């Protein structure tokens, strides 16, 4: 652009020199030609200024567009990163929820087996954990804490006197059944022997 302006300026200077060297015109005609020449030069400069202004505006628009793209790209990257973090959090919550459901099922079965529903503290803890599970937010730390609470509750129930008593009763019942199964064949043999003896006597 600067080179074009220099060429344009040089062209007008050369035309002005040729005009001054023209000896075929009078002084008044020379002044008039110089006036017309300068008016034409000013008009050309005005057109050039308009072209320059338009060029500057186009460059400014292009620069603004590039800057806007640079602002959008980091924003898009932040959205993608937030989405990935949200997906990871969701997967962690689902993983812990599977453990929580297993814990709640184990607690419910153990309570039903040991007859501990009359224990107010235990029942309250179970209800509390159930409500926390229903209203659980997407926070892995909250899920992990509920899992820990459930494991502690399982250990308390397993260590309770009623649970130990039930386990002892089951063991005694199993032992009695085993003895009964062993004694039954002997009883049948004794009855057969007595029957044979009675037949021999008759």
C-alpha cells in the first residue's frame, strides 16, 4: 500500500513539472491548469482516503472475528472439561450406589433373621440410610459415607446378643437333627430284632 501511494505521488509530481515546463501557455492559463491539476489531485487523495478507511475497517472486523474465536475456543474447552468431570462423577456415584443397595439388602435380611426390628436405634439408622439413599445428591463423598455407615451397622447387628443367640439356636438345631438322623436307623434295627425274637418265641 505504501509503495502504491509513493507511485501515485510521484506520478502527480512528474505531471506538475511537465506543466510548469510548458511554454506554449500564458501565465493565466498556467495558473488555471495548476488549479485544475491540484483539484484533481485532491479528489484522488479523497478517494484514496476512503479506500484506506474501508481497508482499516475490514482489517478491524477481521481482527475482532479472530479475537472472538479465541474467546469461544477456551469457553468450549471449559464446557467439554466440565462435561467430562460430570460424567466421571456420575460413574462414581453409580458405582457406590450398587454397593449401597447391596448393603441395604444385607441389613434388611439380617434384621429379619435376628428379629431386631424392635431395636429403635437400629431401625432408626436403617430408615435414615434409606432416606439418604433416596434423596442422594450426585456427590461421591456422601455415598461413601453412607456405605461406611451401613458397614458399621452390619457389624453392630452381627455382634448383637440376639444375632449370636440365633446363631447358637441354629447350631443346636442342626446338632439335634444330626443326632436324630443317626439314632433313627438304630431304633428301626432294635424294633426289627424285638419282632424277630417275638416270632421265635411263638
